[in-house]
C-alpha cells in the first residue's frame, strides 16, 4: 500500500522542509495579492505577524496534518488518474478542495481564543475561497516536490 501524504510530508526528516516551504508559499501568496481584497489579506497577515509573532508558523504546524488528511482523497484520485500536475488537478476541483481546507481553518480560528486573530481571520474569510483557489497550483507543486 502506498504511503499517505501525511506519512510522507510529516516524516521527521521531511517535515521541517515542508514547513519552510509552506511558510514561503503563504508569503508568496500574500505578496501576490492586489486590490481591495488583497489589501485586506495583507493587513490581516501583518496584524497576525505583528501581534502574535510565531503564531502563523505554529498554526501551519498544527493545521498541516489536518490539511494533508483532507486532500489525501484528492491525492489518491490524482495518482490513479495518471495526471502529471497535482496543482492542475486541485484547481479543477477547487470548490471541493477549498471547502475542505476552510472547514479546518474555520474551526481552528473560532477555537483559537485570540480575539485579534479571530477578527483578522473574519476580515478575510469572505474572500478566503478565492484565496485558497489561487494558491492551489503552488500547493500542488509543494506536495509533488515531496510525494511525487
């Protein structure tokens, strides 16, 4: 039986590299944002990093196992399909993938107990689906880098 994404990407020798790549992916996505919603995303990011240094990195570490578990079915289907680009595969299923990711982040945000973080998250939540969808090609590339 093939190893799961969690087994591959959370392996002790791989996880620190994956974490660094996740954080870089987030910074690239935030940097790429423009317009009104982009300004809101950048402000929320700045708020979180200013008021809770290290919180974002810690949050990524907490969320990563759940996020990997949520895309495992997509990964299995992708591998069976014979497709070559996981990012393209995720984009074609962007509604399902973003809903899976956002159900996890919604629950975490509400349970964080940090009003500043919750407020920043709520500020960008309305456009979060589009933000997640925009990141899917990079997410796919990241997964392929380690599991492909």
